[in-house]
């Protein structure tokens, strides 16, 4: 499974959005992605990709698209 598809699945599971909504999700724009949702999502991302996100990356992870860019650093 590629990174994009895996991240979609993480968004669906952690935020309860559809796969289509996942790809356009953004912090505080997507109803389910509030501050608590952000913590849950970051934990789910770390678990799914078996990584430990840098605190700066956690703060910068504000959209699905940005998340893909951040994950490139960890998954080469």
C-alpha cells in the first residue's frame, strides 16, 4: 500500500471522515479535526507508519496534503 492510501485510511479511522473527505481535510476546517482530533490523528499516524513525529512536524501537520509532504521525510 502506498503512503497516500495508507494516510487516507488513517484519516478515515482517526477522524471518521470518508476517503474523499480525507484528501481535502484540514485542521479546524474539517469539523472532526479540532485540537483533540489532532492529537488522535497524530497518534494514529505515528502508529500506522511506525514513526515518531518531530514536534515541529506535528505542529505543521495542518492538512492531508501537508501530511503527505511531512511523511516523505520519514518514509523516504
